[in-house]
């Protein structure tokens, strides 16, 4: 069924170049990656293995659409980024990290997604990154202030901070993107998609 969805989607893209068709293709490939991994492995996959496959497939999909981004007349990359982020971020978020270092690394990866949002001018990265950072900060506030009267205050401040940063990003995203791109070497800039207005 997944292969039929991919083939039908590719045929539809050929006949009607509508960017949303990329989404069902990407989701079908995501499910296919899990099924094929299980098939090659020769045994039933555990929940942990499925999360790992999801993470790596999502990362690969993001890299593919990074190459496609800005190189087609229509914006096919948006839906590819959305599917790739859902797979990558979902796998990353559902992984068990028992250590504080693992949780801090999770926060750093989400901060990296937020930086990519500024660099690529793709707000979808900002949404996933901000939710991940907010989840990490919520975890910290729950652990640090769990038995404190300050717990609801800290959670409120985190929520207001995320909203405030979102508004600030929305107002200044073009300038932030140009400033960040000005700091990068020319060779790296050539690999990035062209700026869209």
C-alpha cells in the first residue's frame, strides 16, 4: 500500500505539479522505512528501534529537501520539511534519555532547529524547535520547583517567554536571517537555498 501511494503520488506530481502531493509521498516513505527496516532486520521491531528509524529517516528527508529547497519553481520543500521534521523530531522527542546530559542535548538540538528556521527562513523549524525547548524548560521547572509555590509562576513565565520570543522572531526574521547569513562563509552560503521574499 505504501509503494502504491508513492507511485500514485509521483504520477500525480508529474500530471499536476501541486506541492501538497509531496506530503502523502513523504509520509508513505516514512512508514515504508519502518516496514523495510523491520523486514531486513528479520525480526519484529521494538518501540525503541522504530523511534531510531524514524529519527534517521526524518534527518535524511530534511537533507533531501534542503537540496531541493529553492531549486524548483514551486515550493515543494515546505511539505518535505514538515514530514521530515515530524519524523525526526518525533523520534527524538520520544527517545528515553535518562541522564540530564541527554535532556540538555535534546534542548541544544531544538535550539539548532530554531537557528535553522532563521537561516533557511522556514518557520516550521521554529515551531518544532520552540516546542522542544519549551518542553525541556517545563521539565526543568517541574524538577526544580516541583514542591514549590513558584511552580505555576515559573511555568507562566516560560509560556510568556516563548510567546514573546515568537512575536520578536516574527517581527525581525528577515533581518535576523540576513545577519546570520552574513556571518557564514561563501562556500556554505552556496549550499543553502536562495532567499525567498
